[in-house]
């Protein structure tokens, strides 16, 4: 830098340690040189001396003395830096993008792509998001999850502050998540509430949830709602499902619990020798996160709808289902 500069602390940097703030803005400045600048009073916050553990607040001005390192070079847009090793990830994320603003990305996750890493997982959304790291070095953050085989709406926070607000919205259940599923048979009730206790079990095929008794060790309460949107004779039903709680595999276990497992579910669809799998329908999980309604970090509500994945479009066309049923809340 040629001379003294002053940089304003932004809203999403509230409460950040000053040394972390410098790491983001000046990644080439080592810890030792920064300490020297702080001890000599060359770096100041709102005109006052500061320490490495000083917590900065929005609107404060950080005095930057002449240094031999440059600020982080800016990128343009969420898929900048396509020449990097993550270029394939950036392009795939761009194809998944449903909504984008300065606080939030909303993706339409394809079925079969894991959200986070795990045993046998070589590619997942959390790792791919490194391709969309901001000019400040801030990687977008996951604020909720979808099962690997479940497709649909996935909300991602672009900033630390947005992540805090979105995570709180999920924790406080100030969100409405709507799923579409295709299930075996037709429920007797056209709409109903499902309330059970669930517990996780270890199996040779990975974690599996089962219905538990109230008070059983490790059991969590799970509540879901469903309504029948359309049926195909008495063989299949298209359900709109809403999880009130957010337990692992909740909708999949609840569908099985009411006697109508989701078509193509590799964990919870129990084979019945007296039931023939419909011809032309792929044996892939027919569960899709269709719509989300969530408070936006900047105010108001964010409402996003995800189109069906190809295997469910094929099934809907085969069964003659209208993908835009009257009264559905997607836009």
C-alpha cells in the first residue's frame, strides 16, 4: 500500500476478532508483523489502540498503515475463479442455483449428491461451496441438510451473519418446508398429523431410524403433516408432506409408519411379494424438497420452489399427475 488507509467494518463482521478480520482482508500479513503493528499503535480501531483479540463492530473504522502486502483481490460474482481447481464444482453449483442475493444462495440439490462428507462420499455440497468463496475468503455455509437421495431446495448462507439468522430460524421452527413424495398405496385419511418418537440405530447399511417409545434412551419427538394431492388407482399416492420437527429420515420413517413407504426408498421400503412395482417408474427415492418459506436475513420472507428431478418428472408424466396442482403454494 502506498499510504494510510481506513476500512469500515461491515455488518457481517460483527464480533469478529481483529486478527481474524486482518486474515480475511490481508491474507499475506503474518501474525508476527500484525502484532508489531498493533503494539506500535499503527493499527487502530476508531482512532484507539487495539489488540489482536479486540472484537470489531459494524461501522467501526480500522486504520491500515503502509504495508508490503496487498488486500485480497476481488472476484466477480458467485462463480468467479473458474480457472481454479474447483471450476467443475462452480459450474455444477451454478446449474443448481434457484435464487441468489447478497445474503443467500438457494440450490436445487440433485438426488444422489450428498450435502456433507461421510464414509464413501467423495463429492458433496459442503466441499463444493469452496468454489464460491467470497473475495474476503468467506465460504458459504450450510444451514440445514437434505438426505443424499432426497432432491430439492437447499438454503446456503453467503455470510457469517446470514448463517446465524438462518440457523436460528430453523432452530426456532420459523420456517415452512414442503416436500412432495410418491408412496405405496393410498392413505385412509386424506390429510393427517403423524406424531412419534424416533431413535437412531446402527446397521450394516448405515444409520437407520425406527419408531421408539416415549422415554426410550436417545429417542426424539418427531411431528409431520401430510395431505394427499392425487392418486393412481389404489396403487400410488402423491403426498405433500411437511416436517414440523427436523429429525433424520423423519418423513421417510413416518411414511413407513402409516403403512405407505416412499417409492424407491432403499432403507425404508419393505418389499411385499403381493405388490408389483409399477412399470416405467425408476427405483429411486421419490422424495423432493419442493418449497421453502423462511425469514430472509435482511427482513421479509424468502420463498423458493424447486422443480422436480428427472426421475420424478418421468413418474408424474407416466401417472398423469399435474405438476402444478390447484392450491399448491409454490410460485
